[in-house]
């Protein structure tokens, strides 16, 4: 298959897999010897029509020179709108959207030193957050990477190493690749797009991974955040979703609530989400303050709140609060005046009736097994509106960990409330 035809299939992959039923084209493709019986079995072995269409598209590029023409003929009969889509795409210019800023043809052959420096300066932050599957299809559709490049990237065992390999390969590509990479980040990683602007106002030094890691660990250690366990299953996708929720608290007070059954990894996911220098610097420069609640009665809850007040209050001569209401007022004043842009984490909150004592108008993340906390938020007479997932949503719904569990995001008029349900990996 020609490279331009691979490009078209990647560019319109989403539209094809959404509409295509493979049985409508398989018989014709077999008659043209594109697929044999073994190929057909492999395709039909997939459990859903979408996955069958994806498998068909994955196998097509490895077939013969005339494969694309045969597919185009099959689509013209059963899916004329898809055939027209492929035909229109073949007439477009490859780099139409970046050519306007090109001063010399050499820029199409080699990435400029300025853009390489920008990637180097922000390498740690990019590697920390980037999941390559979020950008690879787009970059392939723009012919930044080919199939061999993608295989090299995905061959790395961890999400971090995959991101590092992607950046290593990206720097060897044309200058157009930088613009395409930045464009690919716009929807899933807008905070990274800001870092990659050439006219960024604040000067930055080249990130040193060891120094950044030590600085993050110091902040978390001072805030009482638990260490990463010795045995740790990397759940990068879930961590990314939690960080996205936490970033919404950058400018406003609000709640992020992780709900799930005991032992599903809520605390580990919460601590891992906080291990981000960029997140801490931009959203919580006042630090992170972690407190485990657990199964407590009123007297033990008061003791937990007193301990938190003592830890946060610079005036050690003050008497500790005498009851939970006084402790709540003390904490509200401390976070308003001493720690206005910090994050309070309530770990393992057992009873939804205890959450009202921490309604102190600050940024809060909660891990809990009690789903009634969601009811408590609704009972605050917040008005929620439902909508499908988009940037302007009032209520969104995402699947988490590929299971039936879901996370819910509620955006109120004054504050933002996030409820994430977690499942075992």
C-alpha cells in the first residue's frame, strides 16, 4: 500500500470504524485476494463491530499494492459517504496548516534548534503526563510517524518510556512535526500546549529530573502524603484523569471525590496523581495537606481536626479547638489566609456525615468507600444540568479502567465538584 493511502486510512480511521460493518466488505475483499480465510477469522474473532473494523484497518496496510483501490470500490457500493471522504482527503495538501509559517524549505527537513530546545526544556513535564495513545493516531495521520516509528514507541514497557521514545523520535523529524505535536496536545493536554508556546512569558530552565523528583517528594513528605508502595501497578490512564480533575481547581475552590470499594487502589491513585511538579507548581503552590480519617466517632474526628490545626497554625501558643464546629472555623480561616492555594486531602473518609465538617471553602480531594457523599453534595441544593462530555459540560461521564465503574463530574455555578468511582485494575 502506498504511504499516501496509509495516511488517508489513519486520517479517517475514526469515521470508518464508527460506521463500517466488516461483513459488508469482507466478501468482496476476499474475492480480490486481499484477505484469505485466516485473515477473515482473525477479524471476526473480535467481539464488537467496532473492534472488527479496527482490526481490518490494522491489517490492510500490510497487503498488496492495489489494496486501497479494492477497499475504495467496496466502500463506494455500501458506504458511499466514506468513499467520498477518502476521495476528498486525497486532494488535500499534507502540510497546508503549517506551511504559512515556513520561511525556508530547510524547515520542512529539520526541526529548528528553538523547537528542540522547547521540547528539551519541558521534557520532564511532558514525559510525566503524556500517554502516547492519546496523540499517536493524530501524528500518524499527519505522517509525522510511520508504522515502524509507532511500533518502536509502543515496544517500550512503561508509559513514561514510551513518552521518552516519542520525544526522541520527534526531534529527528521535520519542523512541521513540532506544530503537529503541539496540535495533538490541544484537547487532552492543554496545560502542555501552554508550555510549548514559543512566546512563553516566564523564562524556564532545563528541567532536571532528579531535582524535580526530590522537590516533589519534599512537598509530599511535608504534607504527610504516603509513600509509593513497594509493589505498584502503573495505572497511567486513571492517574491522568485524576490530574485532569485536580487541574480544574487551579482557579476555584472545589471537591474531587474518588469513590470505590475497599482495596481498589483509591489512596495509591491519589498519591500518584500528586507526584507531578507541574501540577503542584501551577495548581497547589501552597502545598498538599494529607489527613487520614478512617472509622471514627466524634471525639476521634475532633482529635484528627485538632492535629491538623496544630500542624497548619504557625501560632503554636493558641489553644486547640474544643469542638468540631470550632475546628471547622479554625481550618476555614487557616486555609483562607495561610494556605489559600493548597490542597487538603481527606483519605479514607468512612462516613458521609463527617464531610460537612470539612466544607471550609478550599480545594479538597476525598477518597471514600461511601457513595452517600455524592448525595451529600446534591443535598447542598446545587443545581446540576446534564450534558454529554465536552469542554462546556455541566455534567460529564467517563468510563474508568475499562470497567463498568464510572467517574462523574459536577460543575456548580460557584464551585466545581468531581466524583470519580474507581475500580480494581
